[in-house]
C-alpha cells in the first residue's frame, strides 16, 4: 500500500491514521467498499462503481457529508493517486464507506465516512494468466439471496472462510454455491461459463455480487456478437463447459484450467481479454501497448 490515504476528502499519512475502538466498520462490518482500477489518470468504469456505491448507500441508509457526486468521487481518487505518485501507472483503489460510530447494533446516526487507499499495479493492461488455475467448491457456507447479497459488504466473513479453505487446499480460487446448490460466484470474482460460443454467468438472483467487471464483460461480449445469458448455473454445467473464467475489476479475466477432473481451454477468455484492453484504450484515449 502507498504512504498516503484519503479520509473524507483529506489526504493523510497512512502511518498516522487511526480509528476509534467504536468504529462501526471494525465492530459490525457496517459499510460497503469498492475495488477500482485506475489506468494512468483515469478511473475505469467510474459510473458503474459510483452507481453501485450509491445503490448500496441507499440500501444501508448511509449518508456522506461531502457534496457527493460522480465528479467528487473521481476527484478524490485521482487526488490520492497524485499524492502517491501513481498518476502515470495503473493502480488498485479500495474505497470504503462506513457508518460513523455510535450505538450498538442499532446505530445513533446514518452519517458515514469514506476512506480511500491505493497501491501500484504491476502492469498497465489486463493480461490473462498464462498458467490456468485450479478451482473447487467451497462446501461449508452457502450464499443466501437477499437485497444485501449483491453488495460488496465490509462484512465479508464468508469470503474470508472461503479464502482460508482455498489456501489450505491449495486451489487458485474457490467456487461459492447458493442455498439451492447452484453456482453463485468465486471468492473474489464473478464466474463465466462457456459452451461452444455461448457465454453464461449466474444471474444476480443466484446470490452473486453485482460485479462491475461482470457488467462490463457482458456488454463487451454482446457488442461483439457473442451470446451472453444471465441464469442459473449448476455444478454439472461447470463439468460440461468448454471454458471457465473468473472476472473482477483488478485482474480482468482469469483462466480456470481445471475443476476436478474437467480441463478447460482459454480461447474465449483470451478474446475477451483482448477486447477488454481495446475497450480501455477507447475509454481512456490512451494506448495500453497493444
């Protein structure tokens, strides 16, 4: 992580920043976050991230004192990148929004604070992994569909437990199922299944997070003539698929090489990654070295 952070629009030294023991993010996981990629001075898909954050704020009844807008959202992120000398490279941003302290389970206020952190990324373009990863099913805790299931909640215990399971078993990632036993998502990614030229991803009603990269890839694929559907995905479909790839805003597309005895190719994942990079050039007006 970089040395400087942004807290409610003010640039502060990370080492001197502290939180109170009564902080509600610490006590109750009372808030949401966004993981955002900045590409050399441009907040990628800022409207999607801001829209998702605004939607989450409405659901959780979080109110920020700043004159919060899409422009302010981008300005605060880019101001932090400049303070950390990241304006000429790609960077990973975490923006956390959490309710101010006071109360126990029942809060005393709906006012919220915003903390932004940044760190440099290794490259200035999306690159599909040259070596595919192995995945399996996380068997312990199902995801339950409700109006909170699509949010990127700070209360992320299920993903922590899935991450521990993944690490202990030596997998590259782990697939989370919903209460009906169907595919919801991976531990930090959305899931896409390819059969011939058809692309399928679990619908939001399957309890997956409403991923920004998920939304972007659905649109890019459809714009380029690929059939994409959002529906129920079963474990049997994973075993029958030609390809399986995972997506998030930082890594773009990750190729899954195998799930149990099934082996996958990466032709569609590679095409989508190329299209994604061209889309970034179009979005930012900057050549990514393609």
